[in-house]
C-alpha cells in the first residue's frame, strides 16, 4: 500500500485488461477515480452509462483473508439484497469488481450523526441480512480468531499492549455467558466499519465482505455501534429498527458485550497492519486506542451486569 495515487490508478487501469467483464473498455474513455480504503486499493470505474467498483487487495492481506470465502459471501449478500451485484471475483488474486451504487454517501461516524435515520437504516439492513437464507462458507469464531491473530503476530516484530493477555483471560466469563444460551448463527458482515455502509437516504447498502461469516447476529450491531461512536439514542434507534421493539436485557447485553469484544479482536488486527507497515494510518495508535476502550468498558460495573443478563438467557 505504498502506491502514490497516480501509480495506483495506473495499476487499476492495467488490471482492467485482465478482467473479462471489463476487458472491452476503451482506456481513453474510461474514468478511474481512487476511493478510500484502509488495507486495499478501491476505485470507481466509469465508462458511458456503466459504473463499477474495482477492489485490488492490499499487501499482506493474504495472511488472514480467504478470498474464495469472501467472494462467496459477497455473492450471497447481493442475493439477499443488501450488497451490490458482484461482476468479477478472483479467489487467487483477490481482485473484485461489483456494481457501483450511485447516489449513495459513503458513511463515517459524523454522517451517522448528521444523516437523519441512518442508524435505523443500518439496523434494517442488518435485519435483512440476518433474516435471509444466505449461508457463508466461513464461520466467524471470536476466540479462535484471537488465537489465530496472536499466532500471526508471534512471527512478527511487534509488542502487544500491556495487559492484553490479562484481558483475554478476563474475557473467559464473557465466553461462558455467550455459550450458555447461544443464538443461532446467521450470515453476518462481522466488520461493520462506517465506511462499509453506503446510504442513499432511503436504504443502506453494505459492502466489503472480507471478514464475514456465520456468527451471532448481535455482533454486527455491537461492532457498528463502536465503529460509529453511537450514543445511547443512536443505539436505541438502531436496535428498535432491528428488533421492531425495545431489546430484552439479554439482547442488549450481547450488544454491549460485543462492543468490548470487537475492540479486543481488532486490536490484534491493527497490530498486524502495524507490523506489515501499512501506511494508511498509525495502526499502533489505533490498536492502543481500541484496547484502552475495551478495558474501560469491561471495568464498568454495568458490564458485569450485562454479562449476567446474557448468562441468564432470554426472559420468558
């Protein structure tokens, strides 16, 4: 990911020639514009009246991303109506092309606050995905992924934030509570960064299925709340749209638990980016911030109350 914008655009233009669905494009009349991306190179490609999104995988992502599973999930999510149509997906190279959603705003925490109804539209999109018959190849197992990421980091020159292993040990009570009354796994996005949401004002699209898998559906809601920095009112708006009612104590408890657990997991992801020299941002600072937020939430008395509610199970 050390490409300058011009170099990246040249790479994208050269790549188009090897994509059968786009090989016919005239390079002189095709516009290519670089979009955002933390680990990958992403472009808007337009020719005549057609617009696509081209994604080139970032350096080092092959260590922890299964591109065949990602492509299968992206197609299933499109079939479920929550993600754009996949035009091309190469499991070997990781190159992917999908239809571009015109007229949609790429979300960020500020836009989730300013665009009226956006937390509700995100909740509705999650509900559509989770209640669909989509089945993803990968199974998102939180604690197994923590072990896998720690294994990757053991081969790199990078330190863990002080107290990380203590936090994992403390999360044993969380794991026991979640296992006491497991929810049926559904197709989940599992990495709901704000920028993975495209909002038209009428509906929310979800993109980027690199980490998706069968999972507890409430992971998605807790993780988005953290990524977007939702306040209590935004949480309530999202949860009301998702459930069609106020959540029960065990349901809200799962969402709160996953707020901490997503930070515990993505701390390690950030350290992998740091070790790989990803220049997209200061990933050491990113990891430390996430871990400190995780510890602060887990230290609250209310967190223990939420763990107890989840362990007790649904109120009958």
